[in-house]
């Protein structure tokens, strides 16, 4: 009898933006003001590839290597197991690389989240 695990992987994108600002002065400014510049940091795109079901004790390779930042900046990865069967024991090999592995010993549904970031998050 095949015992399958169903792994639901989804991506959560952290948005990052920074804006330009103006300056203030106590003396009146009679010159034509510079046009304000605003720099917008585009959000990274998380892409997860691979299978979404495995057999018990089988190893699932999660693959986010196609994730990217539109400006070409380096991105970081954060994988989290958000939900799983109550009696499950599972293993996520690394939570901060593009291609970790996952395995579990209990049939059921597992939800795994991927967050990619370019490190420019304003809180």
C-alpha cells in the first residue's frame, strides 16, 4: 500500500521599497527646485519547482533556484513548515538555501512556506 504525503508549498514575497526625500531650509529658495527622485525597490519573485507529493520516508527536493530579484540583487531564502499532521515527525534539511530537502514519517498534508527577500525591508 502506498502511503503518500501531500506537500503544499507556496511563496510569500516580502515587499521592500525606499523613497527619496527632500530637504528643508530656513532661507527662502528662489531657484527652481530639483525634481525629487524616488527609488523603488521591486519585490523579489519566489518560484518553487518540483513535485508536490512523496511517499512516507521518501525525500522531496524543494527547489527555489529560479527565484530572482528584478534588479539582480542577491536574495535570501527562508523555508518554514506551517502545518503538518499532529503526530508527524519531519525533517527540513536547511531553512535558508534555495534547494533544501524535506521528508516525513506520517501520511498527511504539509504546508511549506518560502519567503525570499533582497534585504531591503522597511519595518
